[in-house]
C-alpha cells in the first residue's frame, strides 16, 4: 500500500470518528438499545454491591467515620460508562437512572423512590461534566472528572438525606472519600472498560468504537 493511500485511509477513519456538529443530540435506535443493556447490567452490579459493601463498611466505619465514602464508586460507574460509550446528551442520566430502576424494582434496603432519586442525582453529576466539554472530549481526565462529579452530587445528596445533622468533620471526610472513589472506580475504571469493549469491535457503530479502530 502506498504512503498516500495509507494516509488517506487514516484521514478517512479519523473523519468517521469525529461526529458532525450537534450529533450528540440525536439518539439512534442502537443508542437506546445499548444504553439500556448497559443500564440493566449495571443495575445487577448495583444489586450485588448492595450486599457486598456491608462487610467493608463495617470495617471502615470504626476506623474513621465518613471514610465509608470510599465504597460508593460501584454505585456511580453506570452513568460515566454510558456517557463514554453512547456519547449522546442525556446518556449518563439515562443509564444511571435505569440502573437505579433495576435496583429498586428487585429490591434493596433504601426504598424505591430514594433509590431512583439517588440515581437521577448521580447521573446528573456525571452528565454536567460531559456537558461542560460539549460532549466532544472523552479522555481519561474527563472520565475522572465525570466520576468525581457523580460522586460529589451523590455525596451531597447522601449527606442531606442519610447523614443529616452530621458534623463538619464527618461531612468533609465523607465527601473527600466518595469523590476519590468516584474518580477512580466510576471514572478511571469506566474509561478503561469502555476502551476494552471498543477494542473488541463491539462498538464499531459508535464514536468510541471508531476511535479505537483509528488508534489501531
């Protein structure tokens, strides 16, 4: 293959990976289907963590009240992962909220309405970060910020609903802990997971999948 042909092919692939203006506003059927699959799968993970976190929580709470926020990350990843893969306005909110719906329908210890409310708030926290970058930047730093945004929104929500009356020390430790967990688990790990899925070719109909093909 000639150099000019190779360059042309690469340029064409990059052009395909770059979405046209405002394409982030138009949802396709495949976007809805894949976002729904991610949301349901994440909801099942939420259900497992609803029970799995109890052991680590019992160990962390006596060490330093508020540090249990480090365990929040697994409840925050759905919106970030959905946003990174779907790359459409509202994807983070939709996927996080759908995961919360699955958790609420099957049952958990927090009640249905409060679970849905938490999912909406956490999804909004991630969504606002993607909006801040106009749905055009999907790098690791942006993913980390989105995870931290979901954690900050969810953490403030939890302080209001579940830790009302807690002192400044607890609130500070809890917020710092949950933001760290959100940045690492919901942010960085979701970015790694999205890249891994894209590398398999399963996301070739999405900008995230086309970018992976360009990198190769």
